[in-house]
C-alpha cells in the first residue's frame, strides 16, 4: 500500500460538506488555507473513492450528537470548527 497526503478544501462553507476521498483515508489536520477551512488526509489513491460528510460549525453554534471533532480553522474574523458526521 502506498499512502500520500492529499488536501481537501471544505468549500463552499455550509452546515454539511460532502467530500469524495479514497476509502480508509485518515484525517491528519484541519486549518485555514486561502480563506477556506481545509483538511489534509493520508490516502491510498489506488483505493476507490467513498463519500464522507463533514459538518462545519461556528463558535456558539449547536453541535449535535454523532459528530467527531477534527479541528478548527481561523478564517478571517470567523473560527470554523470541523466535525465528521459519523455513520
């Protein structure tokens, strides 16, 4: 198995963002890049893509059950908190 670090901008910013990435990808880091919350993941590009769902919440917003915290991104005056929606 060969693994690489890929990045995934979470844009447009919304309550839920759906991202296609190789199955089994491991999220490594979340931060702002070019004004957009972005995550980096360790992936095997030879594995078929699956869809993953990420929730983006602002400070003071409700966070429901079934979300796993991944990290936060400071984007200008906003701080976005990124969670993965668990199956």
